[in-house]
């Protein structure tokens, strides 16, 4: 175990205000692998003051120079990709190949995209007899989750820096080691002191202090809808801007004309990815009644192949929560066709890849976000029934549609109440906006839309 001291504030590692620490546990073997300071409101205040002091200089820095710093950050992250992957594997439990391909590679690409955007974005534009000027919103409090620890950091910090904002980051307490690596990369990339600051700590202490701090102009939060409501209330009291990327219960709609085997196999893989700990996972598979039994058999077979290929969930609390949902699903009438609530290993926070069939739209497992490797399969009678079921939750983050004809799939997707829809297995695009409808949040991340979240607008009339 390695104890890590201090917070990264104003360009240096500084002693924490208190002496309390947070243990970091490897969820694969339940061993403590490190400890970080448990930040206090004093640490948050010190970091916010540093960010406020650095704001005028960074906001006035030409976009080309901000782009150069982001390009340097991308290059440092790329040079450290193996260390990043190993760290994510240690503190999140993700299998190393997945950590390399996703947890390390994707944020490097996103950082590079914002380096390019910062250099090309039209921060001023002529509109009629006016000049519309886009300037940074100010000091940003970024609160990030544990499920994609580096990606979620980069998706907030990179556009904020590109916009000319300064940042105080409060990462999830389960995965703070990746955040410390990121702070080191920011320092090596030559980002000026105070522009980026890191405070580790508990959400109820450091997170709340950051959200309600009077000198924070914007809060960007990714996490559960319940905590998002609390963050929104704290920020709303001061009428500060918020961006919230919250929960999901995304529908994977397989229309009758689709290639059923491919749609089911890709759908199962999507749910099992990252041990099911993905807010945009297609956790509800909707299949026409005439092909339902075939789809269930395919899904059960596909899920069985993931038994030794996925990692644990992040902690004991999450493991018990996911198992509880499986038990509740069966108790409410779902049919277990793969996996189950029993522990697949003696040590580690593992959950068996699970498929529940005969799920109806009123069941808890069809309405609430489970955040584990659990797929629910629902049947529908016709296209209108499928649409009603797909839109029939409080969430609207992502989804998928499969059809033999792309135009047919797109026509259905246009009617879905959700922020992002994959058509016939469409690939992830780091330049496309990501964010939700309804209780899945407000605001967008990634690409030009993600940059715009950190800008405010004024106009000059001539």
C-alpha cells in the first residue's frame, strides 16, 4: 500500500488541511492498495481561491496557446498510457486489455479533440450588426464518478480549459489514484499554476463544499440522479450554471427486420462492458414477440461467455446492490436465464453476468438503474408498443435501434426520448454530443457542444 499526501493546488502538491484519509481498495481481491487525503471545506476553499486568482490570466491567454497546452497534455497522457491503464485496473478492477483500449485510449483521443477545437473554435462571430463574443464562464467545480475515471475527468477538464475556465476537480473517492496521475500530467504539460486544481475527498464533504462555494461559477457533475438533484439544488441556490450527466435505463430496440443474432450479441456485449457500470448501457432489450424466445436463447448463450471476461464491480456496496436487484427481479416474476445473485468467486466484488427474461415494463429491473452486468429482455407487440416501452422510464440518456433498413431504424430513433441513439451498432464518436433527456440530466459533453457548456455569451451592437 502507498499513502499519497497532499492536494494539487496552485501548481504544486500541498499538505491537506486535515489528517483523515480514504483507503483505495482493489475490488478484484479486496486489498487496500493506497490512501489519499480526505479533503475538507478548507482544502476546497484554498483550491477555489487559487482557481479564481488564475482565471484572468488564463481567460486572456490566446486560444492557440490554450490549444498548445491541451496538445501537450494529450501527449503526456499518451506517454503514460500503460501506467494509466494499470492504475485503473488496480483501483476499478477493469481487465487490463479493456483499461488499455478504453480507459486510457479514449480520454487521450478526447483531449486531442479539444486541443484541435480550442485552436479552431469561433470565439467571436458576426451576426447582422452585432459581434457575438463567447468567453469563459469562470471557475468550474468538476465532480467526477468512478466508472470511467480518466474519461470523465478529461471530458470536463479539457473543454473547460479550452474555453478559458479554471477548474477545481473533486474525483470519486473509489478511484482517486487515476485523478492524481492526471494532475501530474497537467503539471508536466505546462498548464499554469492555479488553472487546474485537485482536491480528493468524500462527496458529502468536499463535493458539497465545492458545489455551494460562492466563488464557483459552474458545477459539472456526473453521477447518480439522486446526487445530481442535490448538486442542482446547491448550485441553484446561487443561480450558478450546472451541467448534469446522470443515470440511464437505455433501450436496445430490435425491430423485426433486424439481424437478430448480431443485435443480441452486440447488445449483450454492451451491457457487460465495464462490468455493467456504464450509465449509457442498453440494459433493456426490446424484442418482437414472434422472435422473443430465439432472442432469449441467444442472449443467455452470449452472457455465459462473459463469466471470466469481466471484472468486479467497484465495491462491496455496489455488489450487494446489484445482487439485490437480481433477487428483486426474480421475486417480481422475471425468469433467470443466465447468471444470478450468487457470488461467482470467494474474493472480490464480482457479480455473474446475468440475463432476466419475461421482464415487464412495470418491474423494478425495467425502471431503475442497476449499474451492473444485468440485462432485462422485454417483448413488444408492434412498433408503437416498442416505442411506448422504450420511452417509458424517467431516463433518456442513450439507446440503440436495429433494423434491416437503416432508414427504418433512423425513423424509429427520431421518436425516442433520449440524447444519443446507436443505429445498427454505430461506433462511438468522441466529437458527437453526449447527454440526456428527462432525469438523465442537462447539458452535453464532448465535441463542440461540450465546449459550449463552459462558455457564456455577450453581444456588441454596432
